[in-house]
C-alpha cells in the first residue's frame, strides 16, 4: 500500500492551446518531483497535444461514452481517448452526474468500456450537503461505489476512487480531517467487500477545494492516496504547490 501519492488535475471545460504551456511546465517540474505521481485531465480537444507536450506526467480524459462507437453525435469513446494518447479517464464526476443526469449504472458501463479499451479509471463519488446534513453521507457514497465501479477488475492498479463531497467542490470549504478519514475508511472497507485482496492496490483520492495551503494537511489523512484537483490545477504554480506538499 505504500504507493506514491497520485495528484490529478481536472481542467474541466477550461483550456485552449495556449494553456499547454502550463502542462509543459508541470511536466518539466515532475521530473524533479517524482515523489508524487502526477497527471492532468485536460478537455478532449487538448488530449493529443498535451500528450505530445508532456512526457512524464499522466494524461487522461474527463469522461467517455460506454459504446465502442456508433451514432452518438458529440460523444467520445474510450478507444478514441486511448488513440489520442491518454492513459486514463475520470468517470462519474458530480458535475457529470448533475449536468448530464449520469446514473451509477451509466458510470459502471463507461468504466467497463474504459477498462476494455486499456484505460485506467478514476471513479468519483461524493455526497451533497443535504445528504451529509441528513446523516446519509456514508450510505450515499457506498451505494455509489457499488453501483458505479466495475464489479470485477483484473487488477486494482487500474482503478482509482476519488471521494469528492459535492459541497466542497469549488467552494473553498473542506470536510474536517476526521470526516475525511472516516469516509476513506468506509470506502476502503467497501472496496474490500467488492474486490477482496485486489482492493489493497486501489488508491482513494480526496477532492474538493484542495489548494497549496491545505494540501499537506489533507494528504496526510489516513488512507488519502492523493488528490483530485479542479481550480488549483489550472496554473502550474498552484498545481505544483500541491504536488510539492504531497
Ligand atoms: C473537482 O471538480 O474535481 C474539484 C475537486 O474541484 P476544486 O478543486 O476546484 O474544488
């Protein structure tokens, strides 16, 4: 379980070619910062170019379609993402669940398609503020895990889980370290139920308002295997501040 922390930047719908200089700067620094495994998920339009700019860091997408191909205007298959040079895909981000009505079953189908295409997956789970206030956070998150993760994975190495409380994303608010530790412990237990021994290899990232100034504290929490970073991944300076803290 003593793996390098995994720090993943999610650029969301940000980034034109001019932003590739940030990817290049992150990649150059990664050479010196090999204590962490670093990756970026730019928009689809930059995947191929980002892969060419960056030799060392991982490059991944933010979603894929569950089908191999076909009449799905505007969608992108896992094989296309692989062909663009990416190595992983983020699935089930709360913005996809909310904006596109993605269900756990949709996410599970995408996860299976991504693994079949040779991509690693980062599956996001997390409760809303209302669900937390109602004392349902653990139930919601474990239901999402069971519903969204592929039922079998040939290796836990290919699967990462990101715990992202919806109310912490982009708000500057974070759970207490005690709450993060409790949820990561719950997730670890559920992963062991689903995958048995293979669960040991699965990293559980924390995501939600991770910044250079809180990263060290959040990344030191038990069973936090890294961070999924939104806003603070958009410039090399702030993203590398988090990488250094890891
Ligand atoms: C995210 O959207 O995955 C995220 C964690 O965003 P932020 O870091 O901006 O809260």
